[in-house]
C-alpha cells in the first residue's frame, strides 16, 4: 500500500477517533508514521545528487523505510485491537463480537482481493512485483486483466500517475464499502439493525408528540 492510501486511511481513523472511536487512534498514528516514512524515502530516492549529504541521505532513507515497514506491519493488528475495544465497550458484547468480527473480516477480504486484482494488472503492465505480492491464477479473468494492463502500459506517464492515485482511492473505497456491508450483515444476524430502526422511530414519535403538545398549549 502506498503512502497515498495510507494517508487517507489515517485521516479517516483520526476522524473516527475524534468522534468517539478512540481505539482507532493507535492505528491512525501507525498509518501516519508509515505514510511519512514512505514520503521521506521517496523524496530521497528521487534526488539525483545529494553531494556531501549523500551518506546522510542514504542513512535517513534506510531508517525511514524501516520505520515505515514496522508501522505497516502493526497497523492491522492495531485495527483488530480497536475492534476488540469496541466489543468490550458495547453492552451487548456477544452481538458486538459477531458484528465486528464480520466487519473486519469483510474489510480485510475486500482489500486483499482488490490488491490481487491490481497486482495482476500491474504485472501485465510490466511492473515487477515482490514475491509477497499475489496475482490471480484464473486464466479467464487473468486474460481480461492482462488486456487492461497492456492498455495501462501504453498510457503517458502523467496518465499512469493519475490512474495510480485513482487506484489508491479505489482501495480505500473498497475497504470502506466491504467493512460497512459486512457490518450490516452482522447487524442483520444479531437483530440490532431492527432495534436501531425501532429506536429511531421511537425518537421521531416522541418529537411528533412534543410538537402536538406545543400546538395544543398554543
């Protein structure tokens, strides 16, 4: 995951932490650290001639890369920990465990599938993948994705960069959508979605009654 998607995720998690989901704060900090480390390392790599600062630049770049990798590795465990904290805080922990378990599983599964599809396209476009980066094995789907990859390789550098940014935003969107859908499935299984609807209806009924009372008094 590049610094762009990581930065968006960190902003989202800071926002959620600020709105009461405080368990997300450690993950947000890790994501910010990861994004900053990637940015520093990228800047140093792109500078052609650091002159007498070359040795210092290399050391800074190596340290930034190590910090970024560490932050990346601990982010998902911290997100799982945040989900666990939400379960502990919930009055109905059994229902919360089902909902959070499905939500996190859906989110991770969605992100993984998105990355595999993207890796397959990147490989077809001529990009060298790391050993840890998986690609699709299904020939029918792979053949279609290879066509997309070849078209991407023919684009200008500017268009490829724009497409890269859109792909990073797509990863974030996939993660959010899969999390929300899986969470809704969890709430449907526990029946708490019905409880929320009843609570909203009760609140609306109360407001309606208050308005009627005020009208009568007037």
